C-alpha cells in the first residue's frame, strides 16, 4: 500500500453525520512553520494577481464577488487545508490541524475581502499594509482572499491570496492561483471531491517517504547515517558575510519589517540570458548566485575605496567564503503515487533547505585595490570563464545533494534543528524582546564568529507560465478565453535578518526580486546591490554574442 493512503487524519469526537470533522497532528516541518507564524506571522506568503475579463464576461463587481465566493468554496473542498484551523494542546507542546465539512462548504466573513480601488498604485499600497501591518491570519484563519476592482480600468481586477506558510510553498501557491482563476472563468458541472482522499493528499511530508516499505531497523539506520552526514557537512560551514547590515543581540527577537524591490529584463534580453546559460550547460538557477556574489563584491569594493569600510573589515571579507541558502522542492522525491494523484502541487508545505558554498569573494585583479582607486569593470572582478566555472560548482553541489542515495534522510535532518528557534519564539511570546540584551550593533567580524552568515537566500523558479497559464478557462473547447492573467507578484513577511533574492520568468521576461528585513538592511544598499546584480546579468549573459569562456 502506498504510504500516502495510510492517512494520519482521524475523525474528531464532535464529528456529525452532516458535518464530518477530522484532525491530525502537525509534522516536524509544519511545526517549524507554525512557530514562525506565532512570531508575528513570519513567513506568511501573499500572491497578488491582476486579471482582466472580456467585455462579454465582465458582468460587474457584484457578479465577480459571487464568482470569487463560489470559487473559494470549490477550492476549499479540493484543498481542505485552506479551510483548516489550528488547535494547540497540552500547553502548546502539540498542535493539530482540524477540518470540518461545514467550514469547507461556507465562507466565513473573515475569509473574503472586497473593495474598489482607484488605481494600481492604491491596490499595491493596500498590499503593502497587508504585508507589514497587523497580522490578518491566525490559528482560526489560515488563508484569505481579497478582490479589488480597478475603477480606472473597469475590466481589471486584483486577486490577492494571503496564505500561511504552514499550508503552502512556492509550488502550492501556483496551484492555488491557477485553480482559482480557472474556477472563476468556468466552474465544472457536478464537481465533487472525496474528503478523505483530499485530506490524505494533505499529509505531512514525513508520512510521504517513498522508502516506508523498508523495515523499521533499516530506516532507523539510514536516518542515523543521513543525520551524521548532514551534521558533518554543516560543521564545515563557518563564517561568511553579506551586505552591510545592522545586527544586534536583540535582532532575533525583533519581528522583521519587510521590503521588496525588483528589476525586469526585456524579452530580447531574457532570451539571450537563458540561451547563454544553456550554451554553457547551466540553468539560470546555477548562475545567478555567482552573479549575486560578483554584485556583492563590487558593492563592498565601492565602500572600501570610498573610505566607508575599514581595512580590517575589507581584509576579513576578502578571506571569507560565500554561502547561499534557499528552499528546495521535496515533492518529486516523495511518494510517487501521491505525486501522480495530485501531490505535485497540492497545497501543503513540502520543502527542505540547501546551502551552496563558494570559496571566497570574486575580486580578481581588484583584490589589490586601495582607498581612492576607481571601481574596476566587471571582468576585472571575474572573467566569464571563472563565472562559468563557479556556476558549475553550484550545479555540482546541487547534483551531489539531490542524487545522494540518502537524500531524504539528509534533508530531514534540517527539519529537526528547530529547538533553538522554538525556544526563542516562546521567550518572545512570553515577554517580547528580553531587556537584558544589548542593542549595540555587531561588526561583520563579530557576526561571523557567532555562526554561519549566508550572503543571501533565494531560489530561481523558472518559467512561471508553465504552472500558471495566462488565459482561462484552461479547458476551453471554443478556444475563446474569458479571463486573462495580466501579471502576478509574490510578497513575503520576512524573517529577522532575511535577504531573499528570487528569479522567475513570465511572459518571456526575466524578473529578479528581493525581499529583505528593513530593520537590518538599508533599502538604499539593497537596491544598489540589486542594480549591480542586474548589471552583472547583462554584462555576462545578456549579449547576443556573449564572450566565449576560456576554461
């Protein structure tokens, strides 16, 4: 029997014939994200999508609101975690999901918000408040839908999906948006879902191990070896550095204020960038961490030659390794039957995390630069050949991890290392920021001595249009679309110290975006870095006749 069919969902004692109720305990990964949510809703994700209706299908805002409500109820039946609640037990030592049929077949008042906006700018301003304002989600509300009608363009609307990270990830967010737009444009007749089967698809990742058929002794042995490998790998990581930032002992107890910015490349530039990556047998995901490190080197160099950075800090940063961290999609590595039956995109959290390491800051001939000198060009920091070489180092590290025979056991170790975070959040929950902690900033050297410092986090999502098409309904026999997705954008309630560099392509345009903790990083510095990232992408990969690498 496939592992996913052995569901850990159990009927609740208060279950009724006309209102079936089920519950299950959170898995370790879900528990980690639960404690993130306790910490001022850290890591909640928000997807803002602008869509346009054809003249024939645009029956007015009142009709659209009814379509939104009808579609949301349909989505909750298909993806019941969207209508779930959370329940702490035994003094918060245990947390359970609870799902009731009654909650799935109705819309409570907090689930849907609708309003008219004057312009795109007003819609974005509202979203900014949703990201950084008082928390909207709670244990009793894990997902909410907002719809804005644009007064300046009557056929245009914004769909804003706010979902707790405990029940979603990058792949799940695309499923939710795609399915929502499809249901809005064409609700299939007679659509029915088996609640038990849908709940089974929403199992914790720990229950979806494809090797559950092995004996308990064998699995324990594999897990012990995997943990040893992961622990030894992490012990080798030390030091590191990132953008200039303000870190104090109080920072881990201070909820982040999230910032975001982005750059977009033209269709022609984007085509050149992807083509040149393929030319060197690389993906953009292999290359862009290295480009980000070149951008970091140039930003730091600019500060050193202008006298804003001491020689001591400069020499320290020159020697330190560069580490990149980010989410890793676990779905393809879980139970194959579960994956085929809908697990490939089913709303739940199914990620682990990676660390890629590069030896030192790419400076090239700029390593001997002195205060007062001019900032060298990109090729003085790193040649195209060295860029390709380092990108293949990233690719090799990714392959080594994902092809490892104990991949599942190695990645699961990361999910168990949450005791320190949980203890910190409980301490914050009890009394806020401890008063005995200093608010004096730590230098880059002091930060490196206290633990691993990643240069940034992030991931490259690839072509979003493959997961969220632009025209709806998806199964359209007549061939005429009634709803068109104009654009979509993701926002994130950041963790303390977070600096997230993401990439995705849509409508043949590559977009690079950054989320960051405004309490820690100055917006001007982050934007300067992103500008350098964009320039590095254009310099190394954006030309028709990109220079040949001399390997």
